[in-house]
C-alpha cells in the first residue's frame, strides 16, 4: 500500500539527490530510507532513480511522477489542516507521558496545551517511551513527553529538558543531605526495564557505572516498586518526582547531579499542523522545564 512516508522519501530524494541528505530531511536513517524507496518502486512498477556513489538522479519515470507526489503530499497536509479547523469542539490533543515523568511535569504540559491551542481538548495516557514514539508516528497520539535519547523515527522534537533528580535510600544508609554514588556500597540502584527506552537506559547505566563501578542494579516495574524495595532496605532509587517517598526512606541530592532526567516533546510534522508554530512548542517546553 502506498503511504505518506513513501511519498516523503521520494520527494526528499528527488530534491536532495543524496541518500544521506534525504534521510536527514525525512528524519530516518539510510537503511529504512532505501527500503522505503524499494517498496515504492515495487508499488509503482517502475525504477524512479539511477543510483551511484550515494548520489541519485531521477529516471524519466521519476520525473513524470514527481509532480503527482508533491501534489499528493500537499493534499494530505490540507486534509490534516481541514480536519482540525472543522472539528466543532476544537482539536483533540492526545498527550502521551513516559512513566518516569513526574506527575507535576505531565500536568504542566497538559495545562499548557489547553492554553496554547484555543478550544483544544486534552487527554493524557501513560506508556513507555518506545511505545509513545510509535503511537505518535502512527497518529494515535498528538504529542508525547519521552525520555531522551531515543530513536525519533522521523518525528519532530523539542529541545531536551533536564529535570533534577533525588536519591531515595533506605533509612540509615546515609545521613548527609548531599551524597555521592560511591557511598552506596553494594546497594543496587533500581532501574526500569531497558526495553521501555533502550537509548535512555543505556545512557543512565553508562553514567551510573562511571560514577559507581560496583553495586549493580535491580530491575523494577515502576518507581513505586523501587520505592518499596528502598523501604525494605534492598535498593536505592533515582527519581525526578519531588513528592515520591515513604516511611523508612530518606531523600538526598547527588553530588554534581550526574543523573538528571532528560525529557523532550515529540510530535509528527504532518499529522499535527496546529503544533507547528515554534511559539507553541516553546510554550509547552517551558512548562515542562518549569514544572
């Protein structure tokens, strides 16, 4: 089936005449771009480009089809815009929030959506970063707050916001207000499953290992499970939630804050035309940082 992404790849290659440059324009890497081109050529039954040393040149068939592809993309854009403008109750903004995002941050962005986009209706759901990116790409979500870094798969993204974190420890492990990771001894640090946000988890684990060569980690389903393990004296928890706590658990700052929570907003360029203005996304990012 011919898709919007196929058309985007075709037009980007025709304009850039280079696989690497076209991949950057579309927001994907070269392998999926090449795969998309092969599928498109199979669908139309014609070779669209002559390839050579990274450069590409339109074939006669490609030259003939290019105006139609551009018109099709323009029509899709007009369709998205018309759907928004004719929605009697205003645009629905479906906001996805990664589970590690503090409740106050998710609420701040949701409120900012309502203020920035007149007449909008905001709904919020929670899912891992990997799932959120897929849902935004397919149009099931309007935008999402995800852990950074992550593979964006062609999505637009705002600047990275760094949220400070605290260290939650079993009572008696440390008494100082500010502690270093090396002071934890053999106490493992609770982490969420890597599959939820592979790149962000890898960065977290690499940084943790750099500052703390021993002690290891323990995988938990969510921060509540990590908090329970801390209360039981079995784990430490790194959290950006200023309100997370329990009896038997103490809260500390980390020396030099080496493990901030890195977040950013992501959205689709083509599916959400009402989110395109820079001032709208700047307002939402400001709400995320200030939460």
